[in-house]
């Protein structure tokens, strides 16, 4: 019966096992990962998160982690400090990539006076980003000469100028624009109000900047029209019902309803970003460098 | 020989698994690499999907909301929900909407990610409202407008996920189909 031992009778490793344990295998396993990432970075249309979502890439990355772990373990057994530092460093660099990908978060939130930062209009988040609600409350929005926002966070109350920022548990919150939120009222018949809402204008890109009223199927698009009122377009499925300008407080009839807009309140657009720690990258880079330096100095000492 | 095999095996396996598990990624990367908006096969599939979506949409309205084709409509649950909300509204005001697509012209189709696409069309529609006894309530009205569809691929099938009126699509009507 054929032996399944890793070593031959005289104690030498089998050629295949030697090959699998060689640094060349690490390079071979890492190569497709490096090519895949390099391709994506060169193409402007590709979002990195899309690339990492490929199952093949994830499987391959897991194999690479296992190979690096095995090599780091083998180096430690051989008491090769340089090898352990190099493979350990590479593992930490990979871990940094995973940390960044899993914990990344950036979003755009909107909040009016009295609102907490919970309503994200756009967000880009990793699987482990967790709860991204910020317990800060917008207390007041000033649109005078120097626009600013007053926040409260627990007992603390502080003012942040427009384009300034504050930090909270690894998040960076920055007011980036102050927009208007007109008050919309909807009546079914004269005086029979069925809905009243503040509409955060400019929360979405213009082509998607519509709102829906709970009880009706219409998409209502509004945009500023100078100081006198708003441009309004109402569509139901693909049919345009209304496209006109409505002045403040005017009652605009459509399909048996009356819609009106009143000058409303300001709301602030906030850019929220989670700062991912780069400790793993620094530690990994340091270990890799140290390992390479030890290797280099040994080669010099051996006269290679 | 064995050494070369061991060293090239990871790349070969990577490519093999990509073609087996991540076809959408491969197609998207291929399109991005070649500078094309969308591979031909996907383009045809997306055109077919949007046409079928609009055909079933017309049928829903013409039948006064008969849901027999609901499972054939290539759309996400959210969109189907929106369509039936509108159908319910039209029925509620005792009208039937007869909706007919006169023409559809492709402006641009592009993959925006693996299994995601955006498609712009110029569409011409005719519609009229009928009473519940099918007598005409309005005269036929026609309109032409650009639309941008957002599509996702689920279980190998393109589905309309959302759509918007799109003013950036030029008037591509060749004939006057409209009333």
C-alpha cells in the first residue's frame, strides 16, 4: 500500500510538499488576487465593493489567508524570525483590507431642527458597519452670514459651521449644505386636509427628487422656482398629470385633490463617514519591512 | 513541469471559478475593459425585459387590474406593488385606463455593476380613460417621453427595479404614432 506520509523514509520532504511550502506558492496564490484588484483600480467604472463581492475573489482570499497562516506557522516552527515577520505582516495587511471593506461606511443624511441623524438618503456600507445612527440632535440651523448648525449630544451643546465637522465614536459628521424643506398640504375636498408634510428638497439627485403621499400613487417632483414658489410636476405611472409653477400658498388642483406649498424650514445635509483604523496596515507594513531587512542583512552577512 | 503546474494552478482555478460562479462580474469587467456600455447578449435581454414589462403593464390597465400575469411581469416586488397601487386608484375613481405603447426606441443601455444596469428609452404612448361600462370617458391622448429604467439581475433574469422620467433622452420618434 502506498504511503501517505509527508516524508520519505530518509526524512526528506516530498517534492510536492516542499513546493507547496515554498514562498513561490504564496506568490502564485496571491497573483490572481493582485491582478483582479489591479484591473479594478485601473477601470474608472468599477466600484471596489463590487469587485470584492465576487464569490471567487472571496474564496481565493480565504485560501490566501490560510496559505499565509500556514507559512507563518511553519516559519515560527523553524524559528525563522524573518519568515514569521514577513508572513505575519502580509496577513495583517490583508486583514486591513478586510477591516476596511467590512466596516466601511459613508452616507449622506438629512436632518431638520429637532431631528436626530438617522435618515440616510445615500449610503455605502460594509457588512459589519453595524448601527450607523448618530445620537446627535440638530437643535438649530442658522442661515445668516455664516451658516452654522447647533447640535446637542447628551448634555453637550455645540455649534459647527457649514463645512466644519465633529467626531463621535469614530464617525466624522460634517454639515455640507443647508437646503429648504417647504411644507406641503394635501386636501381631498375644500378644507378636508388628508396630509401635511415637510418635504426635504434636494435630498436626491434631480431626476429622483420626488416624494409620494401615502394614500395616493402619484410621484410629485418639486424644484425651486426663484422666490415666488416651486416648479411642480405630478405623474401617475407614466402619465404626466400636472407640470407648472405653483406660488406659495396657492391651491393647485389635480385629479380631485388640492396641493399647496408654504415656505418651510431649513434642513441640513450631513456627510457622515466612519474613520477606519489603519493600525493593522501600519503594524503589517512594519513587520514586513523588518522581516525583509533581517533577510537582507543575513544575505549580506553570508556574502550573497 | 509539476512546479509550473502548481504555480499556475491558482490562476487557472481562479479563472475557472469566475466563469462558473461570477458570470455577471466577468461580463461587467469585460465590458469595462473593452470600453463598451454593455455586452450584446445583455443588451438584447434588457430590451426584451423592458418591452415585456411595458406590455404586461398595458394589459394590467386594459383588463382593469386582472393580476393573472403578475408572475410573468419582469419587475421587483416594489414595482409590482406600485403598479397595483395605481391600478387600485384608477379603479377607485371608476375609470379604466386603456394604455397602449406605440413605439419604444433604445437610447442607451449600460451595465452599472455586476448584475445591475441602467437603460434609457424613448417611448410613445397613447391612452384614454373609459367608464366601467367601457364607454369612452376622454378622447385618446398621446405623449412621447424619455424613461430611464434601473434593472437588476436575479436568478439569471433581468428585472425592472425602478424607473424615472428622463429629460436627457432626445426625442427619437421616427413617425407620428401619437393621436
